[in-house]
C-alpha cells in the first residue's frame, strides 16, 4: 500500500470522526432545552399551580388515593423519575453494550422524552396527574438518553481529543438552552401581545422544548454509528444488572475512586444550582425577574467557561483543571456568603462565577471518566456515572436544609456546601489517573 493511500485513508478517517463528533454535539443542543426551560424555569411553578387547582380544602391532592400536599407534588414526581431512571439505566446500558445497538436505544429514549415534553401542552386546568406522569416519563427518558449519549465519547474521540470534544458538547447544550430560554421569556413576558393567557404561554414554552428536542435529535441519529466490541463475560440485561455492574467495577478500584470523588463534588454542584434561587429570593430578597435573568446569565457564560476550561485542560491536563475548578467553586460560595441583601448586581456577579466554572467542571469530569472505562462497557459504566449525576444528589440538599433548620440562616446553609468541594478535591487529588487509565486497559494521553 502506497504512502498516498495511507494518508488518504487517515484523512478520510479523521474527516469521518469529525463528522460524527459534530453530530454528537447536536444531541446536547437538542436535549438541553428540556433541562433549562422545562425543569429549571417553567414546569415546577406551573405544575404546582395545577396541583393546587385540583387540591381539596386542606391543600391535598390524592394521586392513586395517596394524600400529597399540592406544594410537594412536583418534588415527589422528580424523585419518582429518578428512581425509575436508576432502575432502567443499567438494563439499557448493558443491552447497548451487549448488542452494540446504541443508536436505536438513544433514539427510543430521546423521542419518548420529547413526546412526553410536547404532551405538556395539554397540562391545563386541574390535570396535575397527567403532568406528574409526563414529568416522570420525560425525566427518566432524559437520564437514559444522556447515559447512552455520554457513552459514545470514548468511541468517537481518541484520548488526545476527548477533553475538547466533551467541552464543545457542553457548550452546544448551554448555547441551545440560552437561545430557547430567551425566546420563551419573550413569549411569556409578552403573552398578552401574542393573544395568549399566561397559562397558555407556559404550555407553549413547555411543548416547544419537546419539539426542539425531537427535531434536533435527527442530526445525531443520522451521523452517529453503532459499534460492537465483544467483551468476555459481558453481562446480560436483567433485574440484577446494577449489582452486576458494580461488581464488575470493583475489578477497577481506581475507576470507583474517581466515581466517588465525582459523586461528592457533583452533589455540591447540583445543590448550588438547585438552591441558588432559594438563597436569592429568601435571603437576599430578590424578585423572580432577577432570578430568571441570573439563570440566563449562567447559561450564556457556561458556554464560554466550558470552552475555556477545555483549552486549559489541553495545556495543564483535565485532572488539574477540574481540581482548579473546585477551588473556584469554593471561592464562589465564600463570596456568596457575604453578598448584601437587595443588591441584584452582586447576585449577577455570583451567577457569572457559577457559569464560568459550571460547564467546564461537568465537561472535563465526563471526559476524564471516559478514559477510565474498559472498552466495550461504555454504556454500562456510564449508567453508573449518570446515576452519580442524577440519582445520588440528595445529601447536598439534605445538608442545606438541616443547616437552615438549625441556624435559621440561608447564609450558613450556602456556606455549608463548601464541604462537598473540599472533600471532593481531596478525593480526586488522591486518584492516580494515569495508573487508573492503564488499569482500565486504555491508552494514556500525553496530558491528563
């Protein structure tokens, strides 16, 4: 074979890989509007109002005959969706690895979630139970789809490209979330000019996220391709799949050590995201428009933060960059403790700090974990990773709530979350990443 033929083949492979990577980015672009517009901004308050419309004189609704406070219905629905996702993800992950048919499973999960989200258009009046079912289905489907999406990363990017590819994926997602949130806020704020009631405007915003999700999912489904890597002793999907996955992971204790560190500091990240608006409204006395603007600011700056931290990782390595981001998270929380009440500008500064480290922390953690996964078990291992991301983030809100209960101060509650970043830093610093990559049987990048 001549040199020109080899070069042409190499160039063709690189072009095919870049095309597949660009398709992969578009799933983040497709699904992130669900997390931003639906979960973060619109669905919680709206579903709660629908549940209150259906409540009895004591403020309770009765799904399946169980008395539930209307104000708790949204939170319970989210919890139920997480439980469903935790059960389903290991089964789907093992099926994807065993059959090599990730793409049909990704499509099925994505379109299930998109259809459920689009169906939220019909969530009016007192149809709280319909809203709860659609939320459970959409949220669980999103978790399953994200697990499959993440598991493509080690297959579409060689070790030296992985940090940059993962960072671009997160940047695409935050960019889409920002764009759709701006459009939704325009529609919601000026709903009367569009001839819509406030309720109808919210339902259009919810449904538009589902339509966006479904439309742009077509791009990755066209460009990604299935691969089948045969692995000795691969587990068959079954009801004990989660236990089987965890037993297999015990053969790679350094991978588990990284996952533990990620579980701890990601719990802190998720709690800051979920409780920052409570801190802003209850402790700092800020209005809803200020809080929504801060959410948008976080989304926009997370794009720049993810790309900038991807560049830092190329120079200093993903592990050092993530460790640096945990220091930045700690400094941001410390600054948040001293924010003056009734000063939106300083809250925006805090939101800017969160946005700049948020995307990079998540993107580089994903790419770092991808190096620690044995070939052929990507989906199975990423199901455990996704559970750490979505299913295990309960300790942070618990600590936040207990600290507030004991101290009566949201300032004390917010500063208590520093513990997650300090402990996560120590645990991650102790993981010998190069040896962990070698133990997983993967090539070690020049900079890690």
